[in-house]
C-alpha cells in the first residue's frame, strides 16, 4: 500500500486502514484502490479476526454505483498455489454485488499458480503481488499496472 501511495504521489491519494474507517467513507471517493491479503479459500469463509472479515459485511450495506474500484491482492503462490490471491476474488465479488465497477485487471502469464477465485475471463481482476517469493517483481508489476489504471480512472476526481 505504501509503495502504491508513493507512486501515486502526483494524484494526492489518501490511505486508510479498514480498521480505522467505516465502509461509508468509501462513498467520498469516485476512484478506489483496495489492498487485501489472501488467506486461502477456506480461511476467508470462516470466522476470522482479519481486518477485512469485519469490513466486508459493512461494505454490503453501501452502494458503490458509479465508482471505479481497483484491487491489489497479496498472496503466496508457493504455499497456496490452489488459492492464490483468493481474498482479492472475494473482495471483488463483494464490490460487484454493491455496484462498484472493477478496473485494473492483470494478465496471468507472469504468474505460477493452480487456481484462484480472483480470475475472471482468464485474467486476474486486480493486481496480484507475492511479497514472499516474488518481491523482486513487485515494483515492475506495480508500475505496469498503474500505467493502465491511470488511463481508466477518472481524472480530477478523488
């Protein structure tokens, strides 16, 4: 999240942790970038003490119609190749259910994994990052993703 903020400094982004805000805060923005961890297919659906497990139910109470939402999913393709960045997929599903427009898809060709809930029409719905095993690819992946994202997000709006 901090790397993204640094690279978006000219756009004056605001950064919040989901534990510090309510979901209604999202309604103040037209362009959102959400960063989530991936806990694996079974873990996300069980009762968790994860930050997003409390925030996602709050999100279901708002409407993101007219808002563009990009997601960065953190994952581990070595330990969890069958559930790579599943958290991004679950978050993306929620965003779709509450009217948000997902932007920032990523091709899968540079990634090694078996399965992911973050796939839609053969692409990731956002940007997967593996800081455990592919940290050396993170900066390039973020730079390439942001190039496309800047063209998609509405200029001049938060």
